[in-house]
């Protein structure tokens, strides 16, 4: 036998000798039952909880979405402060483009005919004055409405206030109507078109480009139905046309209350999808929630309003604007959701974790066997051997370590 | 030997006695090969699939992005219905701010000179009338255009309809041009600036604040190139300036078709990044898709349009508006992506799962050894010992359980 | 014993016989210490790193958010080029609705009195001409300002340029003020209201609908404080009112610099939450960053600007517009964050991975025992048995494989 052959064989032995644990078989039905039962519990967790309930074998992805909205409806207002007026969608829907966030005007403080000029400030403790000395020229009161000119003018017959340079006449927004001007807005409807996609699962196959995305107008719906339907959780859960009053009341609010000072309302579309071919399920689920804080305790400027203006030019070329403080409901369409689809990595990871727990099962069974069974001493003696350090062992034959004469 | 010493030693034995399984070495090359081969397969999965293909050792984070857009181009229209008109970006780009969603007007129904007044409804089965009795005063037909005054008026010489209070004259949107008014819009270009960041990986180090974010204008691009380039998937894949016609045609649509009734087009920017220093890769990838449903089967209001108005005041102070029903293409810049970077937890979890599977390998080898090998009985007898319940075993010496005389 | 009973008993033995590895106990404190120490390291990693630092036992979810903003402040401008003018929020805040992205105008190039007409192009190498032959009628120069009429006109007394059909007079945007027009804008303040929710953790319990969402106006803040406070990282970290100058300077920029050509500034609100009842923590954290590229090297159109117009009608009915090229700062409120809450699946997966590593510990101890210890030969002989292939073994008694006479 040459040296290299021996070396090679040694290597082969090192690599291919298979070392397997010696085992002791214990024919006890109680120990066996504990073993199998523990195993069963682990498997139950894996199959039942991880696979069925949590679907942990799935890869997930977040939704990408586009929203188009279209409000419909008109109203006629005839209140004492204002001329009779007809309102259509162009008048009350801002911005007009119909994206995921749209505003429906419900109440308004209008200040027509504002020009760049001078006028007496609205009276409040910091603006009232006795004579010009009380008004510092150029002073810019952050809570005021303009730059002081240094004069003290009559605001009314009883009170004098500092004159300011501003858009005059100043807006008096305390005269907000108690009943919302566009109370009829509760009967306006909105059509929401929403198309979503899950990029991780769909963008791979170029050919299946169109089927990969989904719309909230489901495929079994025809256009005749769409022309007349109205969303109702029980009777028409798939109709994408919503009556504003219905949205607000599902959010637990009263439309007329909310319309006075405005607010923000979320139209939440949940697109949680299961994309596995067994159990495919991918439908939108609508919920509605008020998103702003209506409690006035720790709230600045409760409700929702903003100011905008329509600018005109007089025949003489002077710029005039109609200032509009618009109160109303902003509807935010919020699309969210997670899609799950079978994925190898999460499956392997979860199986691996389960296997780890399976490898704990013998420990449990061993513990039971060695502490709770009557014959535990017998088992213990036969299972574990204490190291024999007697020198005679070392002189024993190599091939059979034990079993010496 | 005192009691406490014994107790202490017992405890030391309990804690530090090392219990190792006894093993049987089987010098069979076939069993060894099965063992090593199975081991190899598991390792291949771990290294090849989990690490290289899926990069499961990475932590992931979702992108945060800001988009600025700027449309360029102008057009001149000269059709019979309308005065000759020059259109620049201010006229056709709505909203003007240039954020992630911008609209390019391509077709239009204009109704100039609307005032709050009374006029006869557009004729349709529910609005035609014979005399005033057919028109209920104050009735608000949701599919009509205003509040009925109760009168029946001549709409034309042949048909009489109920009079309504509304913005008159009413819009007649059936006269939509068959060929898009701004057909030239296909040659408009848009510059998209997009800057992204991955908060989980970048916000930690304050100093590296700027390099932590990325832009779609890559660092090797200079401003001379940017002034003349135009995106082309083959020749200029990094140029952030897109011709509208090119976007639409890459989405598989025809611009002129789409321009007539409008639509929604997604400019998808995929920022899937690998942030590990080996194999760093983080570039935007552009794709284009039509996002609205162009099939008229289950579709209400196909295409994309919205109404807005320009408000004027006459010399007499009366409010007049030009109502514009704008058809066009809304471009939504949708930025998505996931960045991955080496993370300890996912690495450990995936290694752990792989180890669990490695611990299955001996089972496979054992099974092979005990069922498929010729010498399976020999192996089985030497590997497993059946519990010996004879009383003589109990009387055997404690130190060496087996190997009795 | 009937056959079926035997078969049944065989099956019971197969299922319930418990096979446990035989072990060798080694009373060596050094091996035991290596074993326990390695075990301790793994446990330390699991408890310390995975649980405490990384909170890997948590399920995570991404934030859903709504933002409302309200800018306050006014300014007065009096520069030579323009009439003295008072600016309030309606004039400089675009769009007015106050959503998550708002623009504050700081500099402006105004071109009043534009009408659809003809005028000479702005002079540059491609527009100057000698006579009409240099100007092709109908030519649409993408870098020009209109459609050429074919005439060559005097632009000034020294230069002649091609006449174009456009909105005339043309905008001359090179006259941008060096010092920002609305320099005072640095003292404007913005109130940001942000309400968020984590759908995975909160939408389950219908009753807890309101507490499930959180606001950046924390519950311990009262409205008196809100009326006067101003955000400051040290003294008022919870105040939702921000001075624009402060935002810009925290982003490391100078407001006056940025105001001249505009820019995009991110107000990042980090809502990283820990929702476990031990250690609950869920507060907004504000950071500010400039999002556009201010370096002019590889940048087209640095800064941020857009054009919009105010449309008027003259007494004769002609449409006139004031073109406004608005430079300013766009503030993007970007809300991000991940909430974590104890979840069974991630806990099990991470525990499983840790267990896998624990199962590696005996390998380490075995390796140490069999290579580094003096008595390694003794250990090796007693631990591993080489397969005995002698025929006498086969004839040995079945019950005790080894140690026969």
C-alpha cells in the first residue's frame, strides 16, 4: 500500500464515512404517545396557523393605485345675505381635476369687490385706537389683516381702529351661516374609478399587462347597471357611485353638522388580495372614516376650510377680487392593501422554523421519559453512558471500543 | 466530603457534564454519497437560490419620493367652431404646479358667456314638454341641468322643453370634435425630476444626508446633454425628458385616438435598488401603462375629462363664466420600488431555516441506509438497541451499562 | 397470537416505539464550559439583538396618512418694476386647498396684458432675421415662443426678429429680481395637521375606531398653547406650527438664497411606532430636507417655478391674461413610518432560527472535544463506534449487539 493511496483513502473515509447516532428504542406506549402528541401539536401549528390562518407561505407586496373621481349634482341657494344662486360642480368642486382628493364646498363666506386699498382694521383689543399715535406705521401684526398706515380711522360710529393697507373691504368671517349654505350637497353623488396593480407579481410578464391590474368596476358589472346604481353595503356593495350623505353617515357623522364648519373624510379602499390560484380573492372593500379631529379641546381651526379668490379687472384696469372662504368636506380616497402570493423563500423559512421546533420534540419526550416514568432509571442507564476513564479501556482493541473481555 | 461540597459538585456536574450522542461510523461510500449529495442540494438552495437569486439576506425598505414635472410645447388651433387660438403650457397644463400628476388638455368643449339665468333644457325624453303643466316648479332632475322654473319654453322651432334656472346657455357636449383639437400635443415634451430616498437605510447618518438620496438625473449626465436629449429606451435610456407621443405609444396606445376622449396614463418609475457595496445598483427604470379602462363595455364615462370655468365680470358687475369641458390625458408619475441591504436578522433567519433543512439530511441518509442498502440489517442492529428490560441488566455495573461478562 | 394482532402490534410498535439517541456523558469542565458558553452566545444574540434591538418578534405595517396644511402671513412689496402690492395667503399660496404639498410664492415675473396677437420674438441666434425670407411661415420652433407668421419685424431699434403668433407681449423672464420679491415670506407660518393610522393593527376592532388613529396634535396639548406656540426642536418639539425660515434653516439652507429661484423642501414626519403595550411609543418626529438638486452642474432648470395666468375679459370681450411665472418653495409633507406589534409568526420564525443555531452548539463542542482536548482519543473511541462487519457479529444475540462472548 503506497503512501498516497493511504492518504487518498483517508480522505475518502473522512468525506464519505457516514456517522449516524446510535439509538435506543424504548417500547413504551406512554413515552411514544407524548412524543407523537408533541409532534402533532407542532404540525398543527404549522399547517393550521402558519399556513391556513396567517398564509405565511406567501410573499407580499403593496398596492400601487390611481384614482379618478367625478362629482355630480347641483344646488340652488337663496339666503338673505346673498343673491339667489345656482351651483354646479364647477362652482363647488375644487380642484376640478377629479383626482384622489376632492373637496365639496358646503358653506361659504364671500367678500366681493376687494381691491388693494386702505381700510380700518376689524376691531379687537390690539387694533382699537384713540388717535394716530396708537398706530405704528408699517407695523405688521401677525394676527391682523394688513400693514398699518399709521392712521386711526372710524371702523363704525362707536369704535376707531388702526387703518391698514390690505385687500379691502376686509373679510368678516364671523358671519358664517349656522345652517350650511349648500345643505343640498348631501344628495350629490361621486363616481370613484380606481385601478390598482401589484408590481412584484404582475410586471414580470409583459404579455399579461392588462389582466395584471384590477379595477373597482368589477368585470361582471355592465354599464346599464352603472348608470343607475348607488353604493349600499347590503344591496349594492360593488357599485362605485356613492351618495355623499351615505358616506358621511357610514363614517358615523351627520352631514348637516359636518357641512357647517367642514371636515376631512376618508374613503378607504382596502385591496387586500390573495393571488394564489387556489382561493384567489381580490375585491375592493370600502370603509369610511372621519379623519380630522372634531373635538374642539385640543384643536386649532376645527373643521376644514381654505380661502381662494376670483380675480377680475375693472374697466379702468384695476384688479378686483372676490375672496371666498370655503368651508366644506374634503374627501380623501385612500387606497391600501397587501397582496400575498405563494413564494418559495417565505415557505422555506416558515418550514425551517417549524422543523426547528420539531427538533425540540425529542427533548420534550426525553425529559418526560427521564423524569415522569417509573422505569426512568432503567432508561437513563441504557441511554447515557458515563465516560470510562480506566486505563484498561485505552489498552482495549481499537476496532471494538467496548465489549472487551 | 461535606454535604455542601457534594451538592455543589452535583450542580457542577449537572451544568458542565457534556452529553454527546454516541455515533456509529459506517464506511459505506454509497451511504456517504447520499448523505453528502443531499447536503449539497440543501447548500445549493441556500447559496444559489436564497442568497443569489432572492437576496433573502437583505432587509428591505420602501421608497419615499418627490416628483416635479415641467411640460413644454405650444400649439395653434384653427377650427371652424372656434376662433383661431394659440395654446401655451399655461392654457393646457392643469394644475400648473407641476407635481406628480399633470394633465395635458387635448380636446375641449367650450361654452362661453354663461350667466346665472333661465333657459330651456336640452331636449331628451324627460325634459320635453307640451305646456307648463309638464314642468314642476322647483323640481331638481339629477340628470338635468338645473332647477325647473315651471315654464315650458321653445328649445328650437320644433321642440319645447322645460325651462331651468342654471348657468345659461347650457353646455352641449355632444359636439365633441372627432379629431382632437390639440392634436399637436403629441409633440409636447415633459421633463420629470424625481428624487427618492430610503429612510431605513439613509436617515441614520446625518452627515451623509445628501448622498443618501438619489435622483433620476444621474450624476454622469451633464446639463448640455439634458438640454437636447429625449428619452428613448435604446439610445437615451437615462434622459428625463419624454415626448408625450412616445410615452403613449410605449403604453401600447395611439395618441390621436386617446386624445379625443382622454385617458389616464401611468409613468411608472421603478427604483428597485440593491444597496450592498458589492453589486450596488440603483437606477430608475421607466415603464408606461394606460391606467383607465378604455373598453366601453363595463365603463361609465370612458376617457378622462373634467369641467372648469374662467370667471369674468361684465362692466355692469354681472358674473359671467366660460365653461370648459376639458378632455385630455392625465399623466400620473407613480414611483415605487424596494431597496435591499444586508441585514443581520434576515440573514440569521434564512441561515436558520437552511440549517433546519440540513438537520433533515441525516434522516434522509438514515432512511436510505436502513431501506435501500443490502446490509441494512447489520446497520440497523448496530445503530439501534432495543431496550433490555431483564433484571440482570439492572444488577450490572453502573459505569459500563453494556459490555457485561 | 393471531396474524392480525401481530400486524396491529407491529404497527403500534412502529408508531409508538420511541427512538432516542444514546449519549455519552463527559465529565470535563472544559468541554462543558465551551458548550455552555457557545449556548450562551446564541441566547445572547436571540434575546439581546433579535428581541431587544431589532424587535424581530414584531409584525410590521406601513402608515396611512392625511395631511392638512394652513399657511398664515402677509407681505407688502414695493419695488421699482411693479406697483406697490399687498400679498395675503390667497395671493401666494397655490394650490389653496391646503393638502400635503403646498407652494409659497417668493419671487415672480409678471407679464400683464397678454392677448392672442402677433409680436416680434425675443432675440436669440435662431430668431434674429434680416428680412421676411429668414422666417418660415408656420414654423414652430420648440425653443421659441410661438408660431412664425413669416414676417421679420423690429424687436428694438437695433435688432430684427421673426414675428410670431402668440400671447403677446412675450414674457421676458431674464429680469428675475436678484433679491426675492417676497423676502418677508420667511416669517410666514404653517400649521400642519396630520392624522395617521396603521390599518393592519387598527381596523380589526370596529369599536376602537377613533383611538386607532393618531394625530400630530398630541392629546396633552391644549388649544391655548396651540394658538401661540411655534415649533422648536428643543423648546417646543410638539408644536405643529412651523415658521418657514426655521424649516429651511433646519434643512441646512438659507431662506433668502432659496427664495430667489425656488426649490422643493421636504417636511418629513416619521411615525415609527412600537405598539406593544410594554414600551408603547408612537410620536411624530419632524425632519426637514431639501429635495431638489441645487447644484447647477447636472441640472436643467434649477430651482422650482411654474407659470400660471389670471384670465380677464376686456369690455370689448377680448380675452386678456396676466401671465405669472412663479418662483417659490414647494413644501412636500412626506409621512412615513412603520409600526411594529408582537406577532406570533415572526416570533416563531425568529425563535426557530435561533433554535437552529442552538442545534449547532453541540457540533462546536464536539469539535472542541475531539481536537483540542488531551483525552481526545479516549473521547473519540467511546463516542464513535466503527461498524463491525465480522460475520460473528451477525451470529451474535439480537438483544445485545455488542459485548457478547
